[in-house]
């Protein structure tokens, strides 16, 4: 049995609305976020800096994690929803991990360790200079585990 054309149009419109509504991506306010990564006073190139939002209060909504790759001078700029748009407002834990092209370093490039906790309170540009700690005996560099 075939449905009348009017019912088929209503169902088609309903499905389009549902698909469009489900495919949208929530974004949260961000602030331009950048800084430097150093080890023993020297720039750390090709490290990955992660800004991971921390849930506070009762809200389950926290926004996406931002990340950035350091350049030859150890400078990073965080990208969350777009290229170099910044990190979402709120509290974050910062981790710094090794990329495939990170050179050897005497400091910890272990993305499973929290390096620092910060809060981004406004949409004004934010700067966080990160000083890595010396590796513990036997510690290996590691990218973030997802």
C-alpha cells in the first residue's frame, strides 16, 4: 500500500528537519588562546598543547577540547571549532604531548599528565606560557590517549 503524496511530503519534511537538527554541532564561546612551551629555558618545537574543558557545577555542557602545535620558537595557538579560534570559556586542564615530529627533550612530553589548570574568564585574548618539568627516571614521552 502506497501513502498518499501529502503524507509522503509531510514525512519527508519531518525527516529533513530531524536530520538537519541532529547534524548541527554545538559551539561554545571561545577566547583566542596562545603561549609558549619551554624546557629548561629553551623553546620546545612540535609539541601538542591540549586545553581540555573541565565540567563545573551541574551542567553537562562543556564544549570541545582545543589543541595547538608549537612552532620552532615553542609558540602555540589553540584551535577548537576553527583554525586558531581559541579555547572555550571556562576551566581547563592543560596537557602537553609529543607529536610525530617532536625532537628529543629532557622534559616531560607526556599528554596523560596534567601540566597546569587555568580558567578562561572572558573572550579577551589569553596567554599561557607553559614550562615543562624534567622527566622522571624511566619516563617516556607520550601523545594523548583517546
